[in-house]
């Protein structure tokens, strides 16, 4: 009886020795012996490891097919699983039968050949780059972290809320958004004053792809207490950097009856939980990153787990930057929004560790953040980590109706559009807080991969929407 199994299951199930098994996969390499047999290295994506198959010339299709197999061909192998005598692998398969499922057209021009490819080149073939070890490693780690974030929040009794991707509201109160429309661009309906008549559009109003699920998640936090949303968000920013994407994933948590300090504690716990899991359960993939990407990966992640994150107020950060005598491109002054060069100096050189900056000036933060007693700052926080900068930002939300309405006016926002959000303060308002965690930036910090375009399967950025 054949046992259908993955390569990952083979390495985690020791009772299959001497059993006849079948595996599906793709060829990583093929070596032929003068003695009349071939070594085929097969992977199936289930884990970093491959498995070696030994194919003897007595196999019926050895000359007609086996000797023509190239990198990337898909096959089904049936054979006896044995312990390998070689030092490079633990198991191997003595093949009884091999079936070719898919050939490579023109192997000499196969885009994912055996040679080492640059990250820039791989971004040009996103539909094929998952066949490389590098992207395979990133994909598995991404999947594991995604699952563990859900698991952490499930165990903490948080409810997952699928907030809308299409919205008529800018959650951040500023910034560019992608418009969603079914209007005929060759015949756009207009009003008497020449403006676009969005009443003729699908939703009867101007609509966009969301920049955040926070505001709608808040509405559920104000009845379910602990909620979160986790999905793609979209920002039409012309930031062509290694840290920005037009489409990326965000974990956003909202908790009622909590203040700023409560969510700071939660944010630290959830990141340490994920890092501990990766170190314990993604050993092979992390070893690959250690060998090829970041020699400091183990030390960096273990240091994060063992260190107490420094908490510091914005006002003290400005003092540090002013005294640094660094030749910053952007002048340092009280009330400024920190730039990447400032963040890099703080975490990479001054503190040499992650930090949490709190209590920012209200002018540089969103309207929904709770105004502090000084009427100048808001109860906001950002978590900055070395090499990346900000990966997480949050705040205590403004629960006072009159203060929120005043902030909407200060930010020149249309109160009518935010009327439902104000309603949450009119009907049983409660103190509540939350934060957003950029998933790709978290992956960047954990893996040591600098460019977020290599951490999402199909990157969307300025002038780039392949596939």
C-alpha cells in the first residue's frame, strides 16, 4: 500500500522507514552516475529540506524520461524510504516508479535556473520566484507568523472582525487613497459646477480602498470589548523606498476599557510571542537566513526577547536629537514628525535597541488620538526597531464627544462623514485603545530582509503591479 506524504511529514515521522511511499514535487537537481543510476533532489515546499531519490537504470522510463529531467520539472515518485548513508541528508528514496507530470520548456532559458539570482531580478518574475529557496523560506515564515498572531489573539479572547476594504472614509484623516469606481472614464458624469457626480457611481458616493480598518474595528470594540482585524490595506503614497508598499497587510487591535499603557504592554507581548515561536519552530528557515542574509539574526532576536524595551517621551527624543550633533537632512525642532534618518540614529546608534516613543504633539498625529491634559500632546505611541524604524503605532482613542468634535474641526475634516464615529461617543462611550502592526515590517525585522517587496508574494508599489 502506497503512503502519500509530504517531505515535511517524512522528516517528522520516523516510523515510515522501509515503507513504500509516494511524493509529489519539483526537481532541484539531478546527477547521473556512470554506474547506471541517478540522484534526484526533490522539493515540495512543505519545508526547507529536500529529499534525495535514487533512480536505477532498470526503471522502464530511465533513458526516455529520467535522463532528460531538468530543474523545475514536476514529478511523482514512488519508492522505499530508507535512512541515507550520505552525510548531507537523513533520508532517501529508492525509487520503484517515477512519473513525469510537467516538463520545462526550453530548459536553457528557464527563468529560475540553478544560478544565483538577484532580488531585483526575482521581483521581475513574481509568478515564479516562490520556486527559489529564499522566497520559499520567506513564505513559510510569513505563514507561520500569520497563524501565530491569530492564535495569540484567539487565546486572549479577541474576536476577529473582517472590516471593509472598500470605504467612503479616510481613517487616517490625511494621505492619498486609491479610488474605487465603476464610472466610465471616457464619459464621466459631472455636476453643474463641473465636479464629478459620484451619485452615478456604484455606491452613490465617492469610495476608496481602505487605508486602515481601525475606525470600523473601534465600533465593535465598543460592544465586544476585545477585537482585531487583519488584512490588506492600501495607500497611494509615492514612496519608492525599501520600507513602503502600496498594498500591504496590517494587524489592528482595539480594546475597550484600556489606556495607552495597556496597549503598550500588549504590543510588547505579542511581538515577543511571535519571535519566540520563530526561533523555536522555524529552525531550518532561520538557519538559511543566517547563512545567506543576516549573520546577526539569532543574537538580534534573542536580545529582543531578553531586553526590556525603553519607553521615552517625544519631548525627550527631540532633546536627544538636538544634542546629537548629527548632520541630519531634516532639521530637528519641537513639533516635527520624525523622519527615517532620525529613527535610524535613535535605534541603531543612540539606544542600540528597540524603543517606544510616547506622547506626541497633537499637530502631527491623527484626530482620533486622545488629547492629554496638557492640551498639546496626545496619548500615542510608536515602536521603533533597529534597521527598520517604526513597525507598530497606536494610541488611546479619544472617547470624549466634545473633544473629538473639536479635533475634527482642527483637522478640517467633514464632521458629517464622521458622524457615525462620533455616535460611538454619544452612546455609552468608554475609554479604549488600539494599535496597528505592519506585517511586512515585522517580517523585515524578524528575517533581516531589508526590502519589504521581498516579503510579500506580489508586491504593489509605484509603477509596479506585475501579475
